C-alpha cells in the first residue's frame, strides 16, 4: 500500500511539473500539442489549460506538423531514446 501511495504521489508531481514547463492557452476548444523540450518521443497535450505528458510507442516520435506519433520524424538535436546505453560484454579469455 505504501508503494502505491508513493507511486501515486510521484505521478501527480510529474503532471504538475509538466504543467509548469508548458504554457497552455487560456482558451481553446481543441487540444493543443507541444513537443517535449528534450526527448523526441514525448509530447504534451494541453486540455482545459493543463499540460499532460505523453510518450509515443516504441520506435515512433512526436511529429509536430501532424500532432501524432509517427515513424519518419526529423528529431533534430532531441534525444531519441531514454534507454541506458548498451554495454558490450567482455570477451572470454581476453586479458589486457
């Protein structure tokens, strides 16, 4: 139960931080989308003046021209993966 409450609190903190980073329009009948400031596979959706952070499915990135997650997106200098870098296993019997 304690883990659930901690996870819930962290989730709310992430939503609040996302809302602080993105300036949602005061009035809008439609959802408004913004690319994430660091990662190409994430974006914000503004709805009712609140920003919600979303992550695109694996292998896709946010396309700001179409406001969807897409396969062929120019990410520029944005990160395209948040996975830790792969490590190369040491070869057996190799001594330096």
